[in-house]
């Protein structure tokens, strides 16, 4: 990562403040914090936010810790990061809540086990970060964070939030969390099912043909041969080093194997989840046809 102070960038480019402001407006530069810029790169929102965290770390005071979504990025938790989200910190040395375009600071009281150090950066602990987010995020987003924490080995009882702001909301997400959920999209989907009063399926259950041949492990299983699959974008774009064409062909063969055994396969992707009620209606139609969808296993 090439990062410049504003003075060093202007010196390298032989320009003045107006030239730098022009580069910022044109999208050639990105301001990471006051006095620090970097050339624009094609970064995902979370990647850019992480760079803003690194830049902010150069100027934070003792008793200040990265928190909320900023801490989640450091812990590797699945959170959505808006382009305009400022770096988030908590301050334990007093002060008041402040926010500007690049930094949001909140006063807080932290115990020793509420803090951690990741890559040299002071941050709230994994447990504290999860409970803070569970109090503030929507139910689907909070469930995704709780699921990830449980997968990392955090004990559910350690995520208890007995009182304070958002404790009831957090308690619902913690109780609903399931470490078997393998991605943000799967967690978000399952939480949407709960909100829509759709029966909650089992997760990642091995499926076999009538002859005992292993068919696969679908994301969701409602029983009676009705299964669901969430298609994450990285599955088909070569993110994991596989040829996308080979992955698509293998997935087609896998689905056909389920269909040949009498399964009803419901599929959706993140874009589908952005259409209110679309995925829920798709699942309800499959469940309504349950008596006619008995799989031969």
C-alpha cells in the first residue's frame, strides 16, 4: 500500500493544495484520514476501510480502541461496510461522542478482557466486538456476526448481554446463532427465514441416494426432499483458484443428481435477497408442495 502525507504527495507531484484537492475530486486520490492520502485503487469497501483503520492508527491516543465494524474487520468477521462509514473507535479516557466524515469516537468503559491487539492495533476483543454489533445491527446482520464467532470457537454463553442498550435484540441473535452456517449469505438467509416465520431448516446435512451414494451437503434441509442452496458470488468467480467453468459444470451435475433422486432444490443468490419477499416466496412454494416432493433415499 502506497500512502502519502498530503505534504509528501504535493511535493512528489510538484503541485499545490489546489492540485491535490482537484485530484481528490477527480477520484485519483482517496483521503484516509486528515493529512494522509493514497492513490485510488479498485478495492472492496472493507479493504478500503481497513486501510483507513491503518491510517487512523498512526494518530490515535492511549486508551483508544478500534470498535464496532472497524474492529470486526480486524477480527475477520463478516460485516457490511458502507463506502461512507467512518473509522469507529471507543475512548476509555473520557470525552464525548464525536463524529466526522472519517472518524467516529464513542466514550466507553472497557474491562481488561474487552480489549485485544491485532497486527499491533488496539481493538475491542472478539467477544466484545460481537456483542457490541449484536446490540446495534439488524437481526440478519447480527446473526451473521454471531454465527462467525461461534465458528471461531466463542462460547455462546460468553456472548450474553444481560442489560444495556440493545440487549434484547442481541439476545435474540445470540440464541439463534449457529456455527454450522458457513457464510454471510447463508446466515442472512436463515435470519430472513426466521423473520418471515418460515420453518428453520437443518444446516449442512449429508444427503444420500436410495442406493447409499453420497449426493452432497446442501446449505439448508427442510426434510422430505426439500433442500436449499445459497450461491455466493465467490463460488463461481475463481476466488478460490478453481476454473469457474469447471465449478459451474460440477454444480450443474450435483443439482441434477439431487433432482434425479426426487429432491426439490431451491436456489438463490445475494441479488435475490435484495428483492423483498422473493426468496421467502420461493421457499414457501416449495414447502407448500411438500407432500408431492418425497425424495427416494
